[in-house]
């Protein structure tokens, strides 16, 4: 698990967004994993997910404050701040609008994906959406086959962790270009279906608390990932010393 943290992007949001723009302009391929402690816990128990994260051309970014704190705990102070899937998605759409790039959207429910398309068309008129599909389609490999034929500049996949990352990893080498990102519940935010936490909550790095408050299932998930992650990290850090 410490290897995932060591591989996580070192820098701030601003520097990462410059990397995004450079890769988008130059048609450089990129596979981005937006990671929180739950991501690392799942990768630690799923071999294929572990392979996907440790692949040299996979870029891990710290979506959760737990990853930033964990990096600092093991002495990596260059990991400065959260770089969330929502922020990356909005930045990519902004850059796509600026440079007139193409996008493919995959995931969420039929209603949410259609509202997401509508919102993007309204807010980013220079973005060309080459195609989209909800996440309930039976054969998800067929969607990637369509993507391959269309060759989009940006692919946003919202199927949840680790399904979205495993699908991208499975098909990534079939593409000649494209920035691929697993974005979780981002389409819910873009579509307006779900409101993001207030900005002050985001700045205080307690967005996780805003999301899980009053939700027993989320609280259980938080314990099984974040709390266990802390104990496991401490154990591994001691073993490395």
C-alpha cells in the first residue's frame, strides 16, 4: 500500500492542471486514477487493480485528504493537496472547450448521463461529445469498442471504484490517444442531480464528512476503508523502518 502512496502525483492542483493541458494539446495518452484510502484498500486486495495502479503510465492523484495525510505521515511532503475527480472533470471540460476537443462519457443512470450531456452542451459549447452511454448497459466492453472507433480526446468513466479503473486498464492499450479518468459520482454533480459540498467544507478538507453524514451505509464504508487504512499504514510504516 505504501507503494501506491509513493507513486501518487507530487505537486499541487495548479501544476497538475498544466500537465493535463500539455497532454491534451499534444494528444498524449494518460490514465488518471483519483485515489482515496478506499481505493488503496481495494487495490491491496485485488490483483488486477494493483497492477493497474502500479503500471508505469498510470497517474495516481490524491482525491481524498486521507491520501495527502498518509503521504505526509511517511515523509512525502511534496503531495500538497487534494486533486479531486470532480475538479479534474471540470478542468478537462474547460480545456476541451478552450482547445475544441472531443469527449466521451460513460456511466451513471440514463437520466443522469442525459442531464450531464445537456449541461455540458450548455456550459461548454466548443466541446464535441462524440458519444455517451449510461452505466447500466450489459456489455461494457462494447462501449469501449465504440470509443476506440471514435477516438475521443477525453474519456470520463463514472462506474465507481474499481469497476471504472479496471475497464479503462483493460482497454487502455487499444487507444492511440486520450485522457482517461475514473470519475465516480462526478456526473451527478455536473448534471445538478447532487449538490457538491459547500466551498468552505471543501477547503476544510471535510467533504467526506458532508457526504457520509446520516448515511449508515457510507459510515460503514468509511470505517472499512479509511479507519482500517490508518491502522494498516501505521503497521506498514513501522515495518519499513
